């Protein structure tokens, strides 16, 4: 795989944040971030199968999800700048809580951008291959709902990381006048 578009490091960094305070892997995170979206997608697929749920004209979602993903990318660049500033200007040890929180936030937002991009690509494919007046099939319903749900959960985790970083601001050492 070309190093220019290989996203395995982003995936590894994101999944590396699925740990507790002691650094131990949390199975519950895997269940929540993958099992819950799959279950929700399967439930929506079941509703679609029994003709109780209809996703019509997914092309209308492309613009909104695309803009949302672009805004996430902009936020990611701001977090990158924050990471540089905290490391350089504050001179904190790499294990400091804020450094860890900002690093995890960067990993989670990077993953969210990738998931948003995947969702946009899938929506474009579905829009190009399906009649806008007919409901999407069960398979597409499951896939799109599961990926969208995973994206929402990833954004919520990013919000939590930002909240934790904000709470740790009081732990910063006082600024020394130069």
C-alpha cells in the first residue's frame, strides 16, 4: 500500500485510544463503537425488510455529510496546532495528561474524518446507482446506518477528549515570565 494514502496508522492510533486510565484495552469500547452501530444498522435493516423504514434519495445527504467532514478536517488542523503549541510552548512532559488528551483527540478526529469520507463515498455510490424514488435495500440501509452511527459515537468520544483536556488545564504549571 502506498505510504501517501495508507491510513493504517490513523486506525491504529484511534483504536489505541480504546483503553482505560491504566492503559488496559477496553473490550466495552470495541462493543460500543462497533457492536452498537452494527446492532443499530441491523435493527434499521430489519425495519426496512418489513417495509417500516425507507431511505429515499441519499444524494441529499452527500452535501451535508461532506460539509460536516470538511469541518471535522478544519477542526483537526486546529487540534494539530494546539498539539504543537502545548508541546512547544508549555514544555510539558510527553506523559502529561493534557498531552495525552490532545494526542487522543487528534487520533479520534483523524479517524472521524476518515469515517466521514468513507460515508460520503458510499453515499455518492448509492446515489449514482439507485433510483431516488425507491427505498434503499436492506444491505445498504444496514451499512449506511452503521457507519453513520459509528461516526456519531466517534464525535462524541472526541467531545469527551476535549472535555478531559479542558478539565486538566488547571494542572498546567504556571507560565514563567521571560
